C-alpha cells in the first residue's frame, strides 16, 4: 500500500471473486516478465504453483470477540432513478472520459441534518490532502477545493446542509448505476505474545518482500507494480497463504502479535485493519502495511459455486459458520485464497483511509479514484435504506473499481459488523463537486 496506509475496503456482501485490498490497486499480482521496453530480458522464474493444501488446524474455541452474530436484515427503500446520459465511450477509464451530466441541487436530495453534519466533519479532515492531491479522475483541480475547504474550517456543524448547498453542485458519472457494499473495523481476540489460546501469527512486512515499479522500465507500464522476492538472480512470486501457514516466515521475528482464531484473523486481513482485544482488556490497533502480491480469491464465491453455501449464506457471518463447522476443512478453504496481508501497529486515531486521515463510521466510503476525486462528497440512493444519504470518499479498495462502485464504512462494534457483513445495495449515485469544477465540466 504505497503512500498512506489505508484500511481495507472490500464489501462483504459478495465476498466472492472481487479482487483484493485497499490501496493495492496498482499492484499486478503474479505478473511475469519477458520483455521490458525493447531490450530482451529473461523471464522471472515462477514459484511453484500452490494447490491449496489443507493447512494446519487452528483452534476455534469461542472467545469474546467471536460472539454469535448475523448479518443485519436489510431495510428496503426505493432508489432515485438515474439521470438520462449518453452511452459511456468504449475504453473510458476515468470519470472525465466516461462523461458527466448535471444533477439536481443539493437541497432537493433530502439529506438529513445529522448526515450533513457527519459529512462536514469528515470533509474537514480530508481538506489538507484534497488541496494538494492530484485528481486522476479528471473532474477537479486542486484550486477548485480552496474555497470550500477554507469555509469548512469555521462552518457550524449544525448548519452543515447550508455549507454543501452553497459550495457544491451535483453530477452523475456515466450511467449513474451504483453498487454499494460495506466494511468495518473488526475487533478480535489477540495477544502481543504467543501464549495458550493465541497462536495465529500476525506478521509485519518481511524485509525480502520487494516492490517493483514497472514504469521505471517502460512508459507503457507506468502505474503498474509487482511484488515478489529475490531468489538468486530471479524475481519470483512471494510465498502464498498456504506456504505462510506451513511456516515459511517462522523464526524470523516478524510477529507483531498473535490472534486467537484463524477464521476471525482471515476476515480481519480482508478488512485490512482492526483491533486486537488483549488478554488484559487493552486494545492494540493494527493497520495494513502491505500484501504478498498474490491475487485475492473470494472464498464465498468458491463455496457458493460448489454448492456448499446456500443462497443468502455468503455473508461474512455465514462463511464464518461454515469455516468453524469443520476446522480442518475450513483451514484448507482459507488457503485457497493465496493473498496474505502484513500489518503494523497503529497508534492514535484510526483506521486510516487512502487520504492518510481517519475514516469515519457512517460517513466515509471507499471509491475508485479514477472516477471519484478522493475527498469529494457522494450522495447514495439505494434499494437498501441504511446507506442512503451523504458520504465522503476517503478510501480506496482493490475490489472497488469503476464508476459508481462504493464500499461504505460502518465503524466498529457489533452493529457495524452486522450491517457491513451483509451489505449489498443497488441504485443511483451523485457526486458533489465544487462549483468551479461544475462550471468547467458542464457547458449549459
């Protein structure tokens, strides 16, 4: 996750074939070599293929962080229709290329006072990054944010709706059809030291994990990266989950803590950050440091395709029940996802999003920065009521790709876990952009 450490933004509702993890979208897992530029180079020797062996059995003794939970029952709603728009051009890869159409004025959206207040507080946090960050969506320029960010500093939270009404207009990107999932900050049982009942290692980034910027070798590969390790004169793929479970990293002093339950830690890796409830009651917060460069494989889809999960059981809670029913089988299934996440301890506010500022429960969403300027407000109108309203785009995610694809952050605790674990909403989305951006983009 080069740059600011970001919390994992992968929606649980379709814990399926969606690829991987927060702020890792520029990494090409498992990429091979061949030619770089015009000079022939020997292809890197690939690591032996993993056949998803049955990993070691982990204890699934019920612990305080594993109280039984179920996905929250959706509250149905009727989404606003999308706006009429031209067809998105073939090959469009940014919001500017996909096209935008002017949307309604903010006061017609029905945003509640509490939603506007929470969004304004989150927006303030984003401003220092927004005013200096390059917007790859093509929708805004740094100077466009100056007026609203200056005003936000002293604007009263109880009058937040007036702030957004004054400084922002709305646009729809492309067809406007939205799909929204959810994530949260999990809390699981853990220990700073290995002890009875706490034997699942949580590793920091290994020194031999190498990031390679392919853009240094070819202009055609700008923005592309791979990860691996050096083996002799070759760059090979890094150890996959099965190899790490078998002990590939043991004895190197990489453990920053130990989890009590392998299945809970597996889902914390998907989230990319979380809290460890220590035996003495204290909390240790850990955040994403990097990932092993392997493709993320959603085990929910694997199990559903095999008929081992029934429709409606592919939530986080349903998959956890499946893994715990047979720990040996569960360990083998988890190993079918070769991706492994490395962590660092976080002190201070968190979890951190892609802008390097804390994300806020029920106010922050992850988005694809090619289609949403990070820091921009987003209005969602979906067939599920809980996410409807105003959010701030403060995070990214490897699975959060394309226009109008969002991952809503719900904070920490049992309610957040229940909502995020089964979140899946469809409907329409609007971006709120500074009026200077609107004037430049929309030719009336």
